[in-house]
């Protein structure tokens, strides 16, 4: 929830970090979460602004590109995660080797279709329908949406069927 607030209010996270550092500095204590010997780019950024220093554009661009590269390599690992059981209830398709997967809550049903099609060597992901509680899920539904609206916090599985197969 706090992440959402930080995204909606620009500068709030930096301001709170600055206040927290000043508080611990006044008490003569180390800031919790800081590792000795490791420098935090946000801490350096805030400390330099506090001391009235300004960085050159070249250094700030270099740090920005490093931060962007770290974000690019994240692959949504820091997102909320959802564990899903994918079951095949069709005799026309074989089941997956591992039916449990864990992925980002931001992933969509379309991502699941593509994943299943790739694992089963299907020619097109459009040949699959993914169902939850015997209801076909829309391709743009996020897994978070499915969890909240369809599962209602009960452990259930998602089923996949070939499109021309009627399972209802």
C-alpha cells in the first residue's frame, strides 16, 4: 500500500527518507536498514542536497542509467507474487510438467496463454481458453484481478482447454 502512495505523491518517499535520516542523525544512531560499507544512491543524493552540493549532469546521467538498468533486470520479481495451479481438463491436450507456477500479479491471462502454448508446442496461443470456476477469463484480466474477483481467497486452479473444445 505504501508503494502506491509513494507512486502517487511525487517526492514523498525522498522526503520521508530525509526526515528519517535526520532523526537518527540527531540521536547519533545508525539508520535501520543501512549496511555498513554499502552506500545507498538515495542516501548520497539526499545527503548531497542537504549539504548544498550539486552533481554534474554527467554523473547524474550515469547514476540514472545504472538505476534504469537495475529496474530493467528486475523482471517483476519485486512485484506481488501469485501462485497458480494450471490444470488441463481436456483429453486433447497433455498437461504441463509442472502445474504450479508463481508469477507477478501484474501478469495477464494472455501471458498465461502464451506460456502454456510455448510449453505445449502449440502453433498459436489463440487456440487456448483459460477458465476459472468454469468461466472463461478475458485476455486482459490481470492475475490480481482474477484472484480478487474469481477466487475470493479460496484455493482453486485455473483450467485450460483447446478453443474448439466445449468444457462447459
